[in-house]
């Protein structure tokens, strides 16, 4: 069936919304469109060079890969052209015309949250092509894939949809022509374009060419010259690379307009030779928590792009890292599958992890404010390494920051800080996992620790439960949960049931009988000083909020073995023992209020309310009688 030569398509809703923002807002950094389009062209050249490793015919006799900028002052157009991999008709439709994907949605959501249209960030979300509409009222794109026979043309004014047509003869690659708005003619100026290329894209590893200029400053349409360095920045000696160069290269490779927090650049020589240039972003990628995030670190082999599979190059807990790894030792035609078990790459990956952790340690020592920003964005992800990377577990714990009962406002305390504040006889690092900071601060499990001046880590990230199940100790100091198992305090042995007073044994047994199988056992508490009761879980049980989360996901969670600890000195326990007729109501109420303090959902909220009303009503009657 013959495909029609020209078709009109409406934009999907999210694309239309995005283009409306672009074309109806004012931006102070509108020149970023050139950086985004050059970055896209560079990526297309990388892809061609990689695919041509297996099929040299894709070059079609033209292996001089480059990006060309061409101005037509009469037509008021600027064209950015590459001879890279190109796109098929389907790829044009998928990647440009109807790109209503997670990237577009995440970008629009970020604008909604910020309540400001900062289109400079669109590159980070994979939709940088749309930046062309900042300066153009019409954009046309002509492309042919390297293995295709027919080209495709895409045209749009950014408002009424787009036209898609077939082109019988088209050069390999992509040519994007911007029909500039009346007020954007500055981008027809040769000097202005050259300045922008050197500012934003000097590091691009492919030549960026413009027509040479004659003595009068007019373009010589028969001759071209390269206007960027066209060398891989990561291969240059560090002393020859300025901070500005590093920052602009990061913006290119990460499609991120925000400056990175830190970077590390190393040339490793010896049995294996490779370059590392790795960055910590200045803002969290939108897909940070995505189970399949976009590639963060690119792998090159002798300056030839191979892949950007983040899990092959970085452990998952460092998936926020951006940058480049370039090896001289891997074969150019290595497959993605072989890379997963390649010993050379594993060695490089191990060194890359070491350099990243070195960089973070340096940042933490030299710039506390920047590190606090890093931890706020990436701390919960970095902590995953405690589970995933046993070799570096202590280093990751050393890098971790915590809220504690003595440092509430921000997570600034380190485990080394904590150990300097341990009281006499303290041999463990105490911690409490809770759903949020408010629940943690009000937990009855902290009462004896506050009374004795013992600091407790307050862990409220969803990942903390999982992390602490693996973090058995930091260096030579073990961890202990304050809400699980029997509590051992500094200088005191663990209390056993045999040590309890006879009348308290009888009280515990009586409460246990009243509660039945709601609890495993009842015992006198060493934790409580102000509250009447609390619930304690066994060492292997998950916390209440994790248990609830797992159940909501349909997972089968074993019923936890709960211990009710009581404070016999509390006035309510004394009142309970005097009110023999309502003893069971008191016992059930003690369990329910302890459950609420733990953040647990009550099995029967109405029964709890009824018990509360009964007890409050009795108290009111008693006060009336006494009056």
C-alpha cells in the first residue's frame, strides 16, 4: 500500500501544552536552543559511528562526520544539519510529532510545581528539540535514516499540529531549519552564532562547521571552516581544561542547564588505560526513582560512543552520576551482553565507583552547604549501596547524614559525630525507623534515651528499613533498633522476666490473658518513663508503615510477633489495677493507644472509640460523685 505523500497530524495534548508554553512565554536564556540542537546532532553522529562498527556500508561512502550551521538572511532561516544516523518515518512520528511520554509529562509537572516556565530545562527531559520554537515561528525537519531509501519531512508552526511528508531524495542524517521570528534575527549573525558555539558546544567531539568569511565579513558559500575544538574534552590534560569548560561539557552530556555540584576527571594508565569524567548533578534527574532510568554515564571505546546503559557502567545506587568513561582496552565491536560479564569493564567500574566516593568525601569536607544539597537530593539513593555494595558499605555509611534526637532540623550528623557523643559504657549506635519525623519524635521508645541523654538516629526514608537490615555495624560499632527486641542500655544487662517483681508478673499475665493472641507476650518496660505502654517487634519484623505498604501492594506479610511493654508506675496502670470490673477494657485500650503511637492502623477504630468513651465516662461520673 502506497503511503500518502503528505499528511496533517494534530499534536497530542501534552505536546501542544508544551509548545504553547514555549511560544507564549519570555525567556532570558533563549540561545540555549542552539546548544540543544547541536547536542541532538552530536548524539546522532555518535549513534551512526557505533552502528557502522557492524555495518560499514551505513557510511554510504561519507565517513567525514560533522555538524553544519548555515544561514540564509534573505529567507530568515538558520539550518543545523548533521550526517548522522538519521530517522525513519516512524521514528520521526515517535520522537517528534507525538512525544507525549514520561519525559514530556515530567517536564510539564515540574513547570506546574515551580509555577514558572523555565524552558531551559527541557533538554534534561529528552524533549530539547522543542526549544527551536523559542526563536522560530516555523520549523521544518528533513531526515533519512542511514539504512533507508526514502526521506521524511516534518513541518510545524508549533500551534496547529504538523505536516508529515515523504521525500524521494534526501541526504543521510537530519537537517533542521528554523524560520526565525521577526525579533530573533540576531541568530542570523555569523559572529553571534560562532560565539554561542564556542560558549556552549566547543567541547563537542565532532567538527561544527560554518562558511568561511571574506574580508568584508560575508560568507563564502563555497568553503567551510571548523569553529569548535572538535576534540573529546575528557582526553585533554586537566591543566588545559577550565572550570567553565567542565561545566559546559556537563550541560552538553547531561542535557541539564543547572551547573553540577562537583566533578572528577582522571586518566588511568598501566595494565588498562581509560579516562573518567564523572559529575554530581546540581539537580535531581526527573527519573531518579524510575526502575529503568535513562543512561547517566556514556561508555566510549577509543573516543567511539558504545552505549549509555547506566547499570552496566555504574551500580544502581550511583545512577544519578553523569559523565563519560572512555576505554582504550575494550574491543570496539563488544556487545551489550558481553559487557555485562567483561572483567576489564568490571575493573574500570570499580575504579569509577572509588573515584565517585572520593569525590563525595572531598565535597563533604570542603563544602558542607553543597554536600547538604547533595544529600537532600540523592541521600536516599546513595544509601541503597549499603545493601548493594558490601565492599564499600562502611564508606557509604561514613558519607551518610542523619537526623538524630540531638540534630532534628536537617540530616547533618555523621556516624563519626555520633560516636564522639556516645555516653560512658555505650557500645552501640541506637536508631529508630519511622514513617515520618513527627512519628519518630513522638515515639515512646525514645523516652528512656532522652532521660539518659543517649542520642538516637531518626530514620524516615522509605529505604531505611531495608538498609538497616543489612547495616549490622559501622566499623567496629554495631547498630541496635530501639523499637525491636529486648533493650540493652549502656551499663545495664538485659532485663529478663525472672527479674520482675511477683506482682508485676501477675499483672503482665493478666493483661496477656485479656489480649489473647493480639500479643505474643507482655512484659515490664525498660524503655518507658512517661507513657503507659508501647509495642515492641521482634528483630526480624518490618516496621508498621513498611508492613502496611507491602500489604497494599498485595504481598503476603507474616503477622508480626508483638510484645506489649507496660510501665507499671504510670498512673493509668495503677488506675487499671484498681478498676477490676473494666480491666479488659483497659487492657484493650493500652494495646490500641500503643498501636497508634507506632503509626499502625487499628483493626476496629469504632471499638477503640467506644472503649475511650467508656473510660472517660467512668472518670467523669467518679468526679461528679466526689464533688
